[in-house]
């Protein structure tokens, strides 16, 4: 009977890969934005320069928060995969009798 059961784990891998790619794309976009903001800060003067530097600081913080959220999401997907593997193994043992 165990030959009748096939489990597709590709969805979990696809979700992880998609999340990694989206995170990389967002990081690249934020880094480009930071570079543009840095140019503005360097050419501005006084309060305007200070405000652009604050924007740059917030963008850097956003990258750190995104990395943290990605790590939490990645860990959750890994935990889900481990739980599914464990329970599928238990189910197979029960079916094998």
C-alpha cells in the first residue's frame, strides 16, 4: 500500500525559493533607493540634508526588519516541513501495520 502514496514536497521548496527571490529583489530595490537618498543628502544643505539622512537611516532599518521577517518566515516553513515529514512517516508506519 505504501507504493500508492506519494507526497509532493516541491511546494514547500518553491515557497522558500520564491520568498528568497522576493527578498533579494526587495533588498536590491531598497539599496538603490538608499543610494539615491544618499546622493540627495550629500547635495542638500542644512535641515534638508539632515532629513534625507534620517530617511536613509529608516530605509536601512527597513532592510534589517525585512531580513528578520524573512528569517522568521523561513524558519516557519522549515518547521512546517519537518512536522509534515514526521507525521507522514508516522502515518506510513500505521498504514504498513
